[in-house]
C-alpha cells in the first residue's frame, strides 16, 4: 500500500511539473501561427560604429543561429577575429522574450591562435523584433516572417601566453534574419 501511495504521489508531481511547464513555457508566436522564433535563422550581420557616430559599417557577413525551446541558442559562421586568431568556437548563448514580438539574445564565442590558445572572447547582445510578412530587403526570397535586430559587441583581447587582458573593444551590430524553412 505504501508503494502504491508513493507511485501515485510521484505521478502527481510529474503531471503537475508537466502541466506547469506547458503553461509557463515561452510563447514566441507572431500573429501568424507558423511564425516562430525557435528554429534556425540565416543572419545578414553588419558590424558598425555606435551612435552618435555616423553608422560606418566595418564588416558585413552571414552567420547562422539556432534558437531552441527553453531559451538556449547556438550561433556559428561569423568570421574569427584579427590575427593572431586563426579559428573560432561556435557561439553558445541564451535568449528571452521581452514582449509579444521582441526578444533579447546573448551569446559568446572564443577566438584561438594557431596553437589553440584563446586570444579573444567575443560577447554579443542583440535586441530582436519578429516581423510578420516578407522582408523588403530580400527580393529574391519570399519569407512569411523575418527578424530585425540591433545590439552591441564586446571583444576582450587576451595575451595567449598567460590569459591576461590586453584590451577591451566595444561596438555595435545590426542584423536581419531569414528563417530556414523547407522549400515547398
């Protein structure tokens, strides 16, 4: 009888946890029931001067990011840092909904020299808006929704020999992202 009561109690706790998780999970849908923040995005990124300076673009490139249910993300594909960096890790991060169609993302990656030593740590924060409809900047692709965001970058350059901080550089970024969807 005690075993039966223990099993019933554990079942009840499990059901409550499941219902609670379903009821309070991130709600990230746009007006269209198919527009979701979770998934893989192709990002067109610009690194630029921060205001009040004129928006001078220092670099433009594509990257990929995958946002998972529960608020974690993986980012990759952006170039590594200047020499002595020769490679970089994938970006690992978090995201959070801030309103019905707005999110904040934070991720970090490391740049390595030719001996595998960390030479810089890059931290990126982006405030993103999920927009329902086709992105006017991508005439060659018709998408049902896209992301538009702006944020900041922080690069901590390290001495590869002892890991001490050489300097810290801060800047800004701007990105437009297209969802990776199955072609019909």
